[in-house]
C-alpha cells in the first residue's frame, strides 16, 4: 500500500486545476415555417413574409435609437461631471502682483563671515489664512497702498524655528507642530523624505523607489513653512545664525546665514569608517540614490556574468556579494539579494549564474542582529546557514580593494608543542560588490557643533539632556534628535546639584529619607525637587529597589551616604544605563515629542511671560522629559521575518497571525485543496527518503533500514489513507435522534478548528512530526510545527522540505529550544498537540488552560512488562524485549522500561536475553546514538547509582553519546532506574512473585503509556488488565500481514538506502531479526528473493 503512492496519488493531481462546474451548451434550431393558421386538409400555412420584414426593421430601428440615445446621454453625463469637477477643483491664481519683499531679493550682509542673511524668504508674504499683528497690517498697507490680507500675510512676529534635516526626526516635528506658532524653515540636502526601512527592498527592485519618497514641501505646507535646499555647515550661537551651503545650477557653491530663535538639529548620521582603507570601493545604503546605485551594480554584475566571454573565475567574483556589518540593514540586504536570486535570477538568467552566487555577511561581534535578543540572532544565523549565506562572525575588515575584500579572523591552531592557541588569520574574498553598513558616525555638521561646545565629549553624536536640549548650548535655543543626538546617561555630573537639593539639614550627608527625595522613586516625591529620574529618565528602571541600593552603598553602615558613597552609586548607575538605539522609531518619537512641546511653549507664551519665565527656559515648566516607548523591532531575513517586542521574540515572522488570517480566508475549507497538500506531503517523503536517512545518520547514527521501517513507510501509509478518506471524513454526519428532535434535520458538520500548534520531539522526528500534521491538514487546519532543536542536520532539512513542498500560508516551521517553545505557548491556539515527557506535558497543559485551548498529549512513561512464568517460549519474549527496548537506542515512549517476573524465572530470562542481544547486536557501534551528551550523562547516572546488578552491557562512551544495550537485575521501586522514564537502552528487571504483586506495583506508580503481558493463560491476561495503562498481549499470533505491509515498503524502496548503511546483507539481517521478533514463522514468497 505505502509503495503505491505514485499510483494512488498521481503527481498531476498536485498541479491540476480544480473544476468549478460544467457549463451546458444549448443548440437552438429555428424553423423556416411560420406559426400561422393551417387548413383542415393539412395544407401548408400561408406565408407572412412582408409582415415579418416590417417587424424586423422596426426592431432594428428601435434598438439602434435606444443605443444611440444611451450613448449620447452617457457622454453628456460624463462630460458634465468632468466640467463640474474642474469648476470646483481648479482655480486661477492671480500672479500679476506677487508680493516679494526687497530684503528677500537683496538680503543684507552680516555675521562673522559677512555672508547674506536670509531674514526674509521669497515666499514670506504669500502665506494665507493667518492672523497678523496690527503693526504688520499697517506695514503691508503702506507698502502696497491697499490691504492685501487674503494674499499677503506676514509672519514677522513669530519666533523663527529652523529645522536642519528631512528625516524621521524632522518629519515628527513638522507633523505635530501647530500651524502658525512659528516661522518655520527647513534646510535639507534632499527635496523629499525617504521611508528608510525599505531601502534594502528598493535596492533589488522588490518595491519601487517612488513608493518610498514624499516631497518635503508638501509636508512643510501644513505649517506654512519654507524650504531651502542645502547643507548646514556651521553655527554662530552668539548671533543665532546658521551657516548654510547651497549649490547653484552651474555647480558653484554659495553660502548664506539663516537666523533662528530655535534650532532643531536632525541631520542623522553617516556610516562609521573604523579607519578601514578603500571604502571608496564600497556602497552605502542611506539614500534613494544609494539604492539605485546598488540595483544598477547588481544587475550589471549578472549581465556581465552571463556573457560567454566571461571566465569562470571572473564570474564567481562578479557574483560574490559581501556585506560588511551584521545589523538590520546588512542582514536585510543580504536576504533581499538572496530572494532576488531565488525568485528572479533563476528564471531570467542562465542558471549557472544562480549557482555561482555567494553572499557573505562579515560581522565584528559574536552574532548578527546583536541589538535583538540572542534567540533571534541565532535563528537568523540558522536561517542564513540553511540558505547558504555565509555568516562570518568575530571578524574585522582590514581593507577593501576594487576586486576583493580582506578581513581578519582569529582561529584556533595547535603549535609545535600541541597546545591550542588563537592566531589571527587573513582571508581575501574576491568580489565586485561590497556594502558597508558597520555602525554610525557623526555627520560633519554634528561634528562641528560638538567641537564648538567644550563639554561635548561623545564620539558618535551630540549629547542632549532629557528635554532634547543640546548640552552646553544656550538653554532652550538648540535641540538635537535622532541619530544626531544621544541622551546623556552620566549621572555623576549632577551629584553636587542633587546633593545640595536633597541635603535638607545641610550636614553634607544623605540619609535614607533624603535619598528617597533625591531618587524620587515614589510618585509623591516627584512634586517638588529635581531627581535622578527626572534628570535621567532612563535611570528609572534601575532605581526601583531604593532600599537595596541605599544599603548596598552605605559602606560604613551608618544609615547615611557620604558624598563619595553617592558618587560611587551614581557612577555605577550611569554604567548600567544604555543609550537609545539609532533607529527610525527613536527619531520619530523624539520629533513628535519636540513638536508637541514647542507648540505648548508657543501657546503658553503669555502665561510664561506673566510669571517672568522666558520661553527659552520654559521646557521644564510646560513639558515632561522625553520618554522612549519601544514598539518592537522587525527585520526581514529572506521569505520570513523576525520580531522582537518587550521580551517577546517571534521567529519566522508573525506566524500565528499570518496562519490565522489564511484560515479565516477559508483556504483549507476546500477538501480538494487539503488533498493537494496531502499529496505534496506524500511526495515530500517519497522524493527525499535518502536525504532524510543521511541526515538522521549524521545526527544519531540511525541506519536507513530502521528509518524506513519505523518512520517513512508509516508516514506514507498514513498520508495515503488520509488522501483516500478525507472526502468522506469531511461529509456531514446524520446522528440518531430521539422523538423530540425527529421533526428536525440534524446534521453534524465536521469543521476545522483553526490554527494548530504541533510540538514534536527528537526521537522519531519524521513520524512524530508528520503524523499529527497529516491529521491537521486532513481536518482543514493551518499548522505551526515546532520541531526539535536537538538534531542539527535533520531539523533544518525538515524545515527546508516543508517550505519547498507545502503552502507557507498553511504550514510554518519554527526551530529553537525552551525559550522559543515558551513564547509560542503564550499565544492563543485553537488546538495544541504535544509529544514528549510528562514533566513538559504539565507545562504545556498549564499554558493551554490559560485560554481553555483543547490539547492532545502523547506522553511517555515507564512501560512495564508482565511475564507469566508458565509461558513456554522465553526465547520469543527475549527477542521481543531486545527489539522493543533497543529500537532507536531505547528512545521510544512505548518501549518496555522494566520487567516484572518471579525470581524463579529471572535467570532463565537473562540467559535468553543474552542470546537475543548477541544475535541482534553483534556490533554495538551500529546502534543509534543518544540525542545529546546531557542525555548520555543522565542515563550514565542511573547506572552509577543503581543498587541492582548489571547482567548485560553497561559500557558507556560519553564522547560518542553511546550506551550499550544493558540489563539491570534485582531492582526495586526505590532504585535510581525506577524514578522516571529512562529513555535509553536500559532494561530493569523487578522481581514480582505473583501477578497481584505486579499489578499492585504498577498501580502504585504514575500511569504508563502501555503495558505488555506475555501469557497464554486467558485468566492471567484478563487479570493483568486490572493494571492501569493500555494493555498489549504479546502473543505469537501476531498478524503476519502487518509485518508484510511494512516490509513490502522496505523492499520496494531499498533504492533509497545509503550504500554504507543499507547494504543487502544488513537488510537481510534486519528482516531476519524482524521475523524472529514477531514470530511470523517464515517469509512470504514475496520476500524470498532478498
């Protein structure tokens, strides 16, 4: 049956379109005779030809007139709509007398460099809809001879707000600033703003460049501001003048001064060079022009590589892409280039070009995406490794040449004495594309401002206080935000001020009550004095345990802190505070905060003046310090994404939401689509059996014959059965009804549950992953598969195959350990299927109970075997126990864990077990390995602590993760081997003199998954059923058809076996073992030719 997958599920069913219905074609015949009257003698009817022609002509004329009239009416209606739209949309602007101030056309000179001062802009007198001071009205009246209020509104009385930059921070200010509060001028080198997170996508053409830009003038128009296309180069704080450099049409550069009352620096940053030579050969990804240049180079490289004159070495160099830097920009660019190769290059270029592509990501730290959680970094690295993107960590770029990149990396090598030492190795990578994305450095203007202020010591940005005011600049006049700024984290500088305010008794010491005032940990302490949390908001989380901090730094234990002790405390506190990341999210929030604050200052100007407070120092009065709220981080890593928010890390994108959306769209309600997915799953296994066997052999030394017998053949049989029956399973069921429901048409309609989480173990990775998956797909659910992290070759292969064969809108795979599983269990699922230990099952059950999620648990346990001493064939018992206990080295939840037998039969059983073990396992090394070193050490601990005697085996090799098949005798219930499921090749023998004693022993312990009874006495077997668990009577009447079913699959699929672990001799031995194990007596004639 399992062998006939290709016959039962033809491949054509996977691609065949589903027929929606059959359209019937009706043929009409028209009679040439009329339906007029006939004579009684059967004469032919009298022709009415003239009358028919008149009726036909009338019908033609009627419908023609109707069509012409309808068309004319439609044209008139559309035309009238267009004219009406034009009348209300377009209006003529009278441009005959455009008001322009003479100072705008001929600005006066001034400032330290005697440059033109742009006190008046060309469009200052064009703003509309604003109220103006009376003196401005009379000035306009005297200048033009009559009022020009509607077209000429002056902003001369408003404070001048100059914003330098057009990025996220500047946009945040412009979008939250109230129109009319300030005379706004924006200075930026580009005339548009850019949605920078999608620049990597624009660089490969995934999104169009025009969808990422928005004209700055359109945004500025909301606040009736002005725009200057240029660069800020210098600042004269004493005269409040900003020096700006502009470029004329002929390329010449000119400079001018722009006066300001408040200046906002939002110029961003540049890429850090780290002193590496040759960066002129690299690309950067900061602007739209950068993304265009990158796209042009990538396509040029592929076109040149496609030429027949290009050598093999040159082709490899052209198609090697090196990304220096493992941050979000570098990682997303590498992922986008990989997607370009997978989706476009392979279809439109010679396939040798795709084969020769190499992508390198060179990172100086331990992991890529180091600003994300460690699990996300590891997941991204695993994903890149599976996609053959080479991630080189702990490496530093030494130099960049036109045709290669040279980096250094420390590797371990042995010296002459055999000692291992780290040496620096230099590696050269030939490449024609290098992206430099290795952190940020100061913009030239930012550097100039920092040099002007002596107390600016930060090396990468301007230091600002909690109100975003530049430290050292005149208070309330210069602000900085985004990548150009960093909020100060050092609290030591505020020691004297803090101590002076908190030291109420002026004794030069801070007691605990004064410390609480200084720290402002409790809210009512925030009403009066300044505090650490108010000066440095990011210090708040570190001040939560005030008493603990106070006692830890009270070195002399006098219940007070001296100045030195306070200094020590604040110095360490400052070291714990981290700066905000240089992201668009931070810049946007800072811009919005500053825009709101400046508007508040403008609105409360009269109130501040009445209280004698200047608007320059009104920040503390009208607004709280800036507080950053992290809204999560998202990074694209190639057909998937990683998300990090408030400790919640989701790998592979927002999987749950995506699958839930797919389910709600009804994709899996179509039974034919379920069958299509089942068919693809069948061919996934059938086409890749050899690769699966190779992976399991590399991971745990499992031979291909065992994998085929215990996993692939069973999965194929199950998927064939599901494919054949899913249509009937999905049909409505008519239940039996009582008299009270007899008049109703009751139906039970099988309905898919929704999004299912399947948590699969490591021991049978294919069987225990795909069997529940088959059921979920047949039921019409979408599935998240959490596969084991313990198989470094098999798990990535399973994920790769599922992503290749199955619909990603239906099935997604997540890899990872305990933390990833914990995060998944925090989500709301429609059903959870878990296979594993009882201990973890309790955790899964508790997580499911939070949302009342239905759950299916397939848990292990210590499965007992009860042996009737009167059973005649102990040889058969020994063979079955040897096979069942040591299949997959005992890593099976239904394996016999211990044996209950009277002492009188114990030695007889041991003798037969020795024979069976010697026959079944002539070479111990051919057995599978345990999954990990930890598992090996755990099982070794049982052998070290057991009080029983080791009758067979007992050899342990930790380095090889190997424990030989072992039998421990004379074991009681308190023994180390009896405390939990062993999950290894150890069989314990517990003396039990009577069946009642054996049943009592079993019932006093946690319920097992299965109980095996060897007996020919029906009374013995029925009494054995009193023990808790699922009873299996292991008798010699085992059905031969069951064995033949699996062996047929094994024989017909022997071409998938690996030659070094699936030889014909080994296959024959395995069949011999199977026949002896199940007591089938002889081979079927079909198997005689093996």
